[in-house]
C-alpha cells in the first residue's frame, strides 16, 4: 500500500483544512481542554497550597524565634505527608488529561471525528495511544543508550587520534573534525528516526490498531517531503509566534500599565510598603473592567496561538497517515506489514 501522492502544500496546511470543515468543532475541543486544564490547576492548587503556606508560616515563626527546632521539624514532617501523597495524584491526572487531549485532536485530524458532548474519552483510542507513547519511551531510552555509546566511541577515536599526533596542531584539527562529523552523524540519525516514526500516533487512529514501527513504512519514499514539511511548519510557527507573540505582549502591557504605574507611585510615596498595601492595590486594579478585558483577551489569544501551533505540527504526521491509507485502511484483523528496509526487519511475506 503506497497511498496517494504526497502534496507538501496540503500537508503543511492540513490542520487548517480540517479546521475549515468544522471550525466549531475545533473551538469546542479547545474550550473543553481549557476548562479541564483550569480545573486540574485549581485542584493542584488546593492540594499543594497548604504545604507552601505552612512552610512560609514556619519560616516566619522561625525568623521571629517563636518556634523551637524540634517543633519546626515536627510541623514540617506533618506538612510533607499530604504534599508527597498529592504528587502521584496530580501526576496521574496530568497524564490522563494529556492523553485525552492528544486523542481528541488526533481523532479530529485523522478521522474528522469529535466525540459527542464532551470530546474527551478514556476508551480504546486512548489505550492504543497510551501503548504508542510507551513505545516511544522505550525507543527513546534505547536511543539514548545508543547515543551515549556512539558518543563514547567518537570520544575514544578522537582521543586516540589526538594522542597519536602528540598534541600537534594537525592532531587538534583532526580531533575536532572527527568530533564534528560524529556529532553531525548522530544528529542526522536521530532526526531521521524521529521523522520516520512521527506518523505512529496518527496511523494508530486511522487503523484503530496499535501502529508504531509501521510508521517507518508509511514514510518510505516521502521522507524528504516530510522533512521539508516539518521545516516549513517550524518556520511558520517561528514567524507567527514573533508577530502574534509581540501583539499579545502589547495587549498584556497595555492592560497591566495601570498596575505598573500604581506600583511606581506606591514605591515613591512610601518607604515602608506593607504587604496589605500591595494586596489592596492589586484588588483595586483587578476590579477595573478595562484591565480584566485586556488580560482575558491576551490569554485567549495566547491559548489559541498555542493550540494552532501544536495542531499545525502534529498535522504533518496526521496528513501522512491519512495519505498512506487513502486507498483504504486495513481490516481490524490485519497484521503489521513491514518492508525490507525497516529497522525491525521485513514481514515474513516480504522477507
């Protein structure tokens, strides 16, 4: 299966193509994601805030000399217990949320689907995606070990060359050249593997089966198209982030200017500024509708920019998966088919 011809322009703007077909769906996913993130952030704050408040209070009591050393240790241990217990809960919640977010966007990008009512689920798609992400971790660890071994070999060769030339200028230049070629080679290999395996999550959603090394086959013959697409998308993200980021910074600056001016006046008017003075100042400024409107506008634009950039980046792999299966996805019972150039070797039918 080779799929349809690779269209670089369609690949680069694949997300915007999907967005044009269902803009309200994209906005709904983004809004629901923001709500979940805010809810998780509030939960994390509720779980962790007592610890930091308690530590601050202990520090103040110890500075005033009103707290003994043993009492401070006892209270610190009492604070650490709930804090440590909260970390796994917050971590698990963050992982599950990230998995559901990724699945919702991939479901939309690859199949054009959005789950009814709430776009986030914990079902078969998410479990398969979890498997793909775990495979990424395993391959990443193996790759890291391989890179360390390669770096060690390059270092030994470079050191041997330098020692064999008795530290001469020519030896130093040769050592530098070997190190440069070694690092460049390792970098190229890493980039190749990243691009060749980048379509795995999207291919998993297209096939509704765990697909990982099949991404290598899906990118066969279109590696340079994918590399160019990623390069162009990265360039677009950089340019747009500079332009839109500058605009958002101006909006934030305009919204916060009254607060900045009030802080300057407070500092100039009194040499002894109390914490309550700062709190009263913040409450007064944040009650200004113009300030609140500016901050909300800036936050919404920044969030929309982040969503668009992430979707543009992941859209490249999604496009390749959809393109590769354009002539029909395999049946649910199909086994992975790997080509002869695959790192894991060819499938029996092709070996």
